[in-house]
C-alpha cells in the first residue's frame, strides 16, 4: 500500500507537469531552442506527452520499471535544459532555478528507487 501511494505521489508531478507542458509549450520551448535542440516546440510537446503517458503508467502500476526508466530518460535533459541555475546572474533567479534543479534530482532518486525494486 505504501509503495503504491509513493508511486502515485511521484507520478503526479510528471502527469501534471507534462500536461501543462503539452498544453502550453511555448514558454518551455524557448529554453529548448536556447539549448540548440532542433524543432523546440515539437520537442517540448513530445516531452510533455511522454511524461503524461509514462507518469500515468507509473501511477497505474503498468510496467513500472519501464515507465520509471522512460521518465528518468526524459527528466535528465529536462533538468539541465530547464533549470541551468549556474547560468543565472541574479541571485534570486539562481536560487529559484537551483531549487527546481534539486527537486528534479529528488524525483530522479524516486525513479531510481522504482528501478531498484526487486518485486516489479
């Protein structure tokens, strides 16, 4: 029961964040473009859609290791492109981006925990 609840909580941020990205990609697409990724709007929409699908799979306990691996693969570039705190000059902006960067590392830790489970 606790494992199911923990997965649901972890999945929720991917489902909600992915849906927001899918529906409103333009703000994030500008960061993707600045990182030199081709077709930034399409890449952003695809990233959001995949996060919703994989997050939903994790929440519903459908292929949890596969969904966790996919989410981890999406989260790593999302973190570096979306929250490059080391590039921020303004101390407040730098601190804000650093918090989001670290939050994403915590989420990655949760996904790695799912991948490390023996009973999946």
